[in-house]
C-alpha cells in the first residue's frame, strides 16, 4: 500500500512538515516573548551585580535601641588599611567660604545591632585611629541581616573606601530613611 503524502502550497516544505496552525503560532510567539523577557531580566541582574546594588527586599527597619540591653555575638574586626584617608594639614590656609570644598572624610556613625557589647565603640576607635571622623556611636534596633555600610546620596565612593577598613567585607547599600542624610552609617551585626 502507498502512504498518502499531504499536499502543501509550499514547494520547499518537506514531506513530513505540517502547517503549525494558530495554536502552534501562538505557542511559538509566547516562547519567543518569554525568552526575550528572560534575556532582559538577565541583563538587568548582571548590571545590578556589576554596580553593586544589593537585594533590599527584606524589611530593614531602623530605630534607636532604648532598652540598653547588651548584645552578644562575634565582634566585627577592623583591620588597618594600607591607604588611610589623608588628614587635612593644620597649617594650610583656609579657602574663601564660596569656594570651600571639604576634603576630609565624611563622619561615620557606628551602630551596634547584634555584635558583642562594646563593639561599636571599639570599631569607632579603630576607624578614628586610621583618620575617619566618627559621629554617633550607639546601639541599633532593627532587622539588618549582615554588617552593612549605608551611604547617603553623594557618598557612595567613600562608603566603598570604608569597606577596606574591615576584615570581613560588609555590604554597601543606600541609606535608609531613618539614618543620617549626611553621614556614612555602619551597622554591626554579629
């Protein structure tokens, strides 16, 4: 017996090819769009990782700890940096107020969320010894997952410089609304 061969209008179609029909065309279109969305999401994820933007999907709240309870946990060790911020020489003439550019490092608030008791003070002293200006040293009550340096607008580069002062590399994120809008903030987590 002879097998029937389907007739098609396409002279280049092979004997086994069939018209995909509307469902097949829709499926092909859907898969093409899905692949395009996945490709775009991959490009965005690579760009975010390259720029150092971290996932902030976890709720990180900031408030001052009022109970004064000591925290327990491992300490955040501050290590000497090979290039500390340069202090401003005392004998240099002061520029006029209209052209004043502050070349000193920004102030750094050091807050202790769950590191050992006294870690904020010892970390602040270590940073001060290496030329950083220290602001507030206090406890922190919030939900930060790991030791983090938060920076306000315009201080991202300084925050990255501050990372080099720590033995364990803290993550760097834009400042939360409840943190200082003019200072770097280190939140120590045990």
